[in-house]
């Protein structure tokens, strides 16, 4: 190769590296979480948090996944399939809004919209959790594989409270927040997440930020507490852990529930159960787990144990059968969870997307995924 050609190749390589770098910078700027400006009163509150140090939020225990482990995970995620998505359409039901809109002050019903999105009516108060109505959740992220959300966001009625557990794309969705901002009276979020909502035109007066163990009295009948979770946050390449992640306790006049958001299994569940339990229903993640990131996502058997630690009466699994976020098959989480729950006598609600669970009246118990597995294997 002559010198002139070598120089040309070198210039092309340098130009390619620069282009990749610029693209990464633009992508990171576009995707990173919004921040409060220095001097904002919200920053003063954040800086007083015992979970906040040197610009980052911390778990109770430290976890630093090795680069090699995470690199091999990325390779496996790209090139290994293993039944991670169903070969057939998953069953669903059109949402019956009469449950959500009921004014009965002694009731607890919940409609699962898929993943961690729930519509909850607790003693007449309407609550939504981590609403994600969009099919594609980020530029490079996964799309829903369980069909459309079984409710058009335009048909969502007035909401008393929207709970956001953390700022990952499968839990905090711009399209959904912007379409709910005029319907929701209040958004309750972890510390520093409010800046993102403000950027999406949610008025600050509608946003309540909470630290772990903070309690907020919505009115004289409804209390919401932010509790610990073992997870992380971030929406770009350089904003990891700049916003907090939480679980939630919701207490009405006659019922009490726990929404876990995302979390690895940790002693905090027992602490929460001791302080706030028992719970009529717990909503706990049971998907996206792997040995390489055990710290931030529970295995199904741990989900059942977390419900026991919390002293929950009915366990409603979430965070499964919607997005391809790990290496296990789409149905494995429920196979393992129901086996563990059955062996320990734990009552589980097993709805299809769009179906409503009515506490103390109708708990969906059919293991509907088993028939789909059999049909796949015989095709």
C-alpha cells in the first residue's frame, strides 16, 4: 500500500470516529434526563437527601457490574433469541372503564395495561402507575410485542394521581405524560424526576417529588409514601443515577397497596412490610432478570418472597409479557413465579392485558400462557 492511499484510509477512519463521536454526543444530549438549574429550590431539597452524594443517588448497598459481564450481556442480547418474544398474538381484553371510574369508597380494583402500567381504583381514588401507551419506547429501545395498549389514551378519564417509579423509558414515557398532563390532578415522582415532567409541560404545581420514606397526604383520606427500591436510573449515556428510584405505598380509608416499580430483591422489602404492611395487594416485577444484573431485577422466586416480606395478601406480577428486556423466554417468569407461589400458598392475580382484578371478588387465576406455549411447540 503506498503512502498516499494509507493517508486517505487514515483520514476516512478519523472522519468515521469523529462522526460516531458527534452522533453519540447528540444522542446523549437528546436522551439524557432533564435537570434542575443550580439554585432551584428543588435542588436544595435533593442535596439534603441521604441517598444523594456527589451528584448521584445511591442504593443502600453498592453494586458495580463489571464491564466484561455487561459487554457479554449485550452480545447475547443482540444475537441470542430463545423464545424471548411469542410466536403468536397474546390474549387481551378491551378495558372496561366502569371499574376505574366507580365512585364506591370501599373498593379495590386494578386493570393491567401491560408491563408496569396499571389503572387502580382504591376506595374511589383513581391512580395510574408508570403509564406507557406508546408502542416504541425509545430510539433504540424495544417495541411492545403484546399488541396495542388495550385502551386508547384519549379515552382515559380524569385521574387523581399518576405515580412514576423511576425515569427509565419503559416507565416514564413522554407521549403518555403529555397526553395525561391535563387529565391528571397530580404526579407523584422520585426526587429529581420532576424536572423531566416540567420539560414536557407538566406544571410544577401538579408535581410532588418524594425521597425514600417521605409521606404525602393527598387529602384527608389518601396517603402516598415513597419507599426504597434497589435499582438505578438514567435516560442517556452520562446521566446514570442522577434521579432517584422508588417504590410506593398507597393507603386509602379501607385498602392499602404496594407498587414496587423495578427492584432487585433486598432487605428493604421486610422493612417496608414492617412499617406499612400488611397490604391487600402488591404489584411486583417478575421479568427482565439475569444473573449478571441480579442486583437490580428480581428472579421470580424472589418476587414471591418479596410479597411474603411485605405481608401481601394478593400478589399481582408486573413487568412481563410486554417488552423484550432480557434473555429469558417471554413466559418463563410466570412459570417460575406460579410454581413458587403455589408451593408457598401465595395467592396470585394472573390477568391478561386489559383485564381487571377485583380484590376479594374476582382474582384471575388461569395460567393462560401455558396454552400458547403448547400451541407454539406443536406448530
